[in-house]
């Protein structure tokens, strides 16, 4: 994280000083950063074999005593997003997949 901030700062300094375009190493570093999967998405989704996104259902973190056993069981199961939603989120959060 600190390394990427230092590289970004160096890139901005070089352009601000009138060196023209940034050095090739910094450009390739910046390009590599843009192809990373979003960390928040990696924690919340996983990709099925057919390319759909799978996630945990909400509503099972507290106040479970008032929920029926069947409802608690269903909330514990994974949910699969639709094909169109999966495609849109995959393009946004998982570039290159």
C-alpha cells in the first residue's frame, strides 16, 4: 500500500516538473494496479464454475432467537446472483475474469 502511494507520488512529481510522460516503469506499475480485483469484492463474493457470483445471505448476524429454525437454516445457505448481475459485477470488480 505504501509502495503504491510512493510510486503514485513519484509519477505526479515527474509530470509536474515537466519531465514529459512518466517513466515506463511507473506507467506499467499504474496499469498493473488497475487490473487488480477489488479487495472488498474478494471478501464478499466467490465465482462459481459457470461464472456466476455466490454470496452469503444477510440477516444472520444478530437477533436470531426470534427467527425460526427453518429461517435460520435458509439464511445460512449461499445465494447465487443472476447471470446479468454476475456479469456486470464481474466486469466492475474482477477485471480479467
